[in-house]
């Protein structure tokens, strides 16, 4: 299996922050979100992923505001959020601050009152009675017909519109595996005649890496949730990570402890991971891959956000985890984490993950106690440890030998970087 496209150079070591415009501020607009850009820049965020910015269908709308993912146009702005000029202003300031911005792209379906339903009804799938249909059980959308070449071309034209008109930097493609891979290949080929872009797929199908730079680590998230419930062991977690290591050279996985779907439908990272939430966040930012932070995790937001209605994020003042994520996101850009090799350390303990990341002479040691057990002792033996290290969170400096002993408190996470 060959990857058809090179990943943009600025994506090396980059992290992603998912922006839920509706729930971010009382106003829920691009302009009000813009005020947070300097803070997010300070936190170390590289790529801003905006949930769908397009208008939402009225027909079969769920809740008072509807689902972002039921669009009524592919080339207009949701008036809830402001105007096209407001969006351009946001992009301009984000670019000036050094961010890259990707937008959510929903290619499998549209809302029920999209103009294409009238202008091009043959661009949609139909049931046996000739009605628009949807095969995944969602109530407020209808499926597009990928056997129709004109529809494909129009959709790619809509994607090109946002690159040309607003200078976006890439796409996060919703439920990418429901859309034929050859469509994505054509879309990337044609969109990248304009500029190189970053492509993130919400899917876990290895073959989609022929087109996409990054795919979701859903399996990792699900197996770690089972681990916390007592229904899986760390060996099962390592099995999933081994599967990921068999992906093609250059393919990356997206690691996260929550996102918009997880938060609203399954529960917050604190419901899922309890006191181990921060330890798993450390993993997501230090393993080989791309870390994702969702809106409000830096607060931390501990409530499930309503998906179809206004439900403002809970913002603590000051933000309790700003510095926590700043440390991790900054660390993620360093050579050992961005593109280094990984060595899993035998911990001799069913509750502790320990691993080394290395690139050239730089080494990072990560130790995670994923349990409530106190004073867990871990002996680590490896020649890469024979160096001076700094604790990434405390700043304290240690001289390690090739054989070291660590004692862990409940849910403690330790990250040491060679100097």
C-alpha cells in the first residue's frame, strides 16, 4: 500500500485543537472566538479545526439549533456564527499568529433541505419508493449518491471554494470511510492544485492513508475506556498500538481523550477515565501520532455539552489546565516526540505504562500510573537513561543512570526530557 501524497511540512510535530464555535462563547460567533486566539497560541496550539461552518437545515432539524453535520449549503456560512467576512477575519488573524486552520467537511450526506434536493435529486440515494434515504440511522440527513459524477465534481468544487476564497489549510473529513476512497483521492488531487493541504480522516481504515495524512485512533480510545472499566488489560492496549505500528511509513494516528462526539454522546473524559484522565492526556501527547485537544479541556470542562442546542462551555478562571496542556503541546514539537522512535519499557506492573521516545541524542521518558494504587515501584533499565533529565512539569533536574527506580502515587504521570 503506497501513500499518494506527501504530508505538508508544517504538520510535523503539530497538534490539533477542535473548536466548537456554538458553545465556546456566550455569543457563539467567529468574532467572539477570535479573542481566544492569543491564549490558544500561548498554550502551544498549532492547527485549529473548526466544526462545520456551513448553515444547518431546517427540515427535520433536531433540537433548537440542529446538528452542524446537517448542512443546507456547502458554500455558505452559518449565520449563527457571523458572516463570510467574519470568517475571513478569523482566518486572517489566525494565520498572522501562526496557526493553520482546517474546516470540517461532511461529504457523506447533506441536510434535508439542501438546494441539491430540488435542483439535482439524482445526486442523492433513493429507497425502493424513490424517496431520499439515509442508511446509518441519522434522522436529520440524507445520503449523497457517489455513482453520480456530476455530484462528485460539484462537491470538489465546493471544497476548492473554501481554499480559494478563504485560504483554509486543510480538511477534517467527517465519517470519511462512508465515502469512496477514489473520491477523496480526486478531491485531494484537485484541491492541491491550489496549495498543499492537511487532511484528517474520521475513520480507522488503513487503506485511507493512501490519501489522508492522519486517521482517528478510535480503537485506542475504546480499549483504554475498557481498561478503566476493568474489562481489558494493558496488554490489550499494547496490541492496538502494535496494530498502529504496522501502518504505512508516514501514516499518523490522532490520539484524544475526548472530542465533540465523545463529550456529548458518551461522556466527558472524566466520566470515561476518572482520575486517570490527565495521565491518558499525557499519553495522547507523547506517543507517536497527533494529539487532539477539544474545546474546554484546558478549563477543564466537566459537563456533557448539548449537541443540538446552545450550551455554553464551563470556563474556569483561571484555566486550571492551561499550563498542563502548554507543557504537553510544547513537548510534542520536540524531536523525540514529533518523529522519534519508541521503546516500550517492561514495567512488571499491570497498572503502569512506561516508554522511551528518542530522536538522535534526545530522549523522553514517560511513566504513567493508570490506577489508584499508591507507592507503586517501577525499576527502569535502559542505556538511553544514562544522562541528565529535566522533569517536564516541575522543571527539576535529575542525573539518571542506566538503572533507575521510580515510586508512583495514584494516577501519577512522570515525563522526563534529556538535557
